[in-house]
C-alpha cells in the first residue's frame, strides 16, 4: 500500500475547518480518484489558545516553518487570507519544491503572475480555483478546457454580499443602510463591509480572471473600481421603469492589444443572463473565439463550496504526484498588454440630476452634454420637492466617451440651476 499524500494546511478558520471536514467526508472518493490516501498532517494557526476540534494525528502549530521545512509534506493548502505573510509562505513553499493550493484572492490579485512564474521555475504547481467564485469552476476551465480559445471578454458578478444587497434593494425597494444591516445579520457582510461594498473584493477577483483570460499581468490596481454606496431606491425605480437590473458588474476585455478591466454598478437589460443572477450567487460569462459565450453560475462563497474547489486542485496535484510527474504546465502569462484608461471607455450612461425647476434648465443641461458630443437617448423629469422648486431629471445617453461624459457632468454640476448630480451609472447593453 502506497504512503498517503500529506497536506500542510495553513489556516483553520471558516474555510480551513470546512476543508478538513470535506476531506474526511470524501476520503474514500479521494482515494479512489487518486489511488492514494490524502491526509492533513499539520495545521498552522495564529492563536494557539483558541478552542478547536482536531482529529488525532494532526499537529497544530503556530510556526510556519514546521510545515515549510517538512520534506514529508508535498502539498501546502493556504487558507489564511490576507497579503502578508501568506505571500511569503506561498513563495517559500514553492521554493522548497512544494505544490501549493490557495483560495487567497488578495495574494493572487497582487502577486499571482510572479508566484505562477516562480512555481513554473521550480517545476511545481500553484492552483487557485477557490480564489474566485467559491465553488464555481472557473480557473480550471480558463486554464484547461478553454485553453485553445482566445478569450475576448469576461463579464461577471463575483461578489455575493453586494449581489445579495442589490437584489434586496431591487425587489423590496429598501435603502442601502437597511440592506447592509440585513447582510451583516445574515453573516454575509463583515463588520467593516468596505472590501465588498467598495468593489475591492470584486476587483481582486477580476484581476485574477483577466490575467488568466488574456495571459497578461492585470493587477487589482489596474482595475477601475466603483462600489455600490451611492445607489438609492430611486435608481432602482428608474432602472425598472427603463427595463434594466442594477448589478455590481466586473468586466474585462482585450481590445486592440489593450486590456480594459472595471468594476462598477451597471444597468443590465433584463434579458441579459447576468441580470437574472440574484442573491449571494455569482456568475461568470466568457467569450472565446471558438466556444462563443459560455456561462458559469453557482455559490460564490461558503466553506463547503470553496472546499469543493480546493479539493479539485488537490486532486489535480495529487494525481500528478501519484503518477510520478506533472501534467503540461505552460507559463500562465506570456503577454504584457497595456491597460486601457477608463477615460477611453465608450458606453451608454444613466444620469440622475436634482435641478431647480426653472425655465431653460433642461436646455442648459442638454447643451453641456451636446457640447461634449454626448447625445441624449431619453429624458424623464419628476418633481421631488414639496414646494415644487426642485425637480429630478433622469437622462440616458447614446454611446458616448467616458471622458466627455465626466467633463460635461463637472460643467453641469457648476450650473446655478443645478442642485446636484445625484448619480451616474453605466448602461451596458451588450458587454462584448
Ligand atoms: P478566517 O476564518 O479568518 O480564517 C483564517 C485562518 O488563518 C485562521 O485559522 C487564522 O488563525 C489563520 N491565520 C491568519 N493569519 C495567520 C498568520 N499570520 N499565521 C498563522 N495563521 C494565520 O478566513 P476564511 O474565511 O477561512 O478565509 C480564508 C481564505 O479563503 C481567504 O483568503 C479568503 O479570501 C478565502 N476564501 C474564503 C471564502 C469564504 O467563504 N470564507 C470563500 C472563498 C475564498 P486563528 O484561527 O488562530 O485566528
Ligand atoms: N466576501 C465575498 C463575497 C466572499 O461576498 O462574495 C468571499 O470571496
């Protein structure tokens, strides 16, 4: 009987504990698939005093070196989270000739290209299916199943917390603060929700997907990012009136040798498949030159779905170890494409303004947009002030350039007749 394949587990929180129970639950299936048993030998944590339930035969440690310098451990699974020291531990594990599985989107978004090339140099695998979309298989399809395609576009809903909040704002007419409290109560939003609501988490995940899809380096800082804090019930009412859903869209495309990557709220036509993705679910839509459009949909987080993704990576590595070699491992990044500035984006826009209801105000607003080459598609005006002095104007535009729209809005905000520019949301009719 061959020796079991040993795992060093770094992190024993939500995902780590879920993973250990999934390994126990699926022990027979893993053995059947790999031909050898897979066992967790050591677990790294930060706080040795926290009460934990660890089965016999697993050593708990607070010293990473206990795992990193143990030659009997060929696979490290990193589920600690955060940039440091996770990045250093992954780097060191690769250097020691260990294969690594991580679910850490922050490390992969900030340092993925270097870590992947480091893994390649050392002849080991670095796999990260759990870092994007929880249980949804998306990294492996991009790496393997769709490998022969030129990927042209990636459109995604990859943050479950904000998708839950936007779904509730849309279906119940609730405001941002109310749905945020609800999301906290349900355990979706953290006490500090900024990583989710400001689009940071989605930008990490989009950077990972875009790097892989276009085989180039896209970092989180290359992703244009706007969160959901400015959306109000009024925006949802107008969206519905105009035939759209509002989603936190993560989208990237390779266009004329440049990469564009952005995360922001977007109006999506109700017949767009992403408009129908509700609650904490995630979805990723890809356009490949051979496959055309393919969509992946499922639970975007949670310890058990994420364990499903992590174990798929463990199986791939363990099978390679059991077979005595690695499968084909081409370098993941072989291009260095420039990032297209957001100013160059061309799309449609929804603009909501609060204006003083005076003769000529609409003409002034239309002139500023027209002077910037921005053509109006529709205008809705409603009185909002009790005294009838303030009116709300909602404008949608034809396709226009981002820089021209932003310039026009700065001039509009400065007009005496304008109270405020309340919101701007990009309207994505066809995201390709
Ligand atoms: P978590 O519950 O906070 O657990 C983190 C674990 O790592 C804890 O056991 C903690 O030790 C340990 N740890 C943290 N820093 C450490 C350090 N410097 N040295 C040693 N141990 C350290 O986090 P989680 O929710 O499981 O998430 C882990 C990773 O999975 C993150 O990268 C996250 O983005 C990713 N992920 C999570 C989900 C999800 O649904 N939660 C889904 C997909 C991906 P103590 O127990 O001693 O505090
Ligand atoms: N906070 C993330 C989300 C889950 O809401 O999707 C982990 O990636």
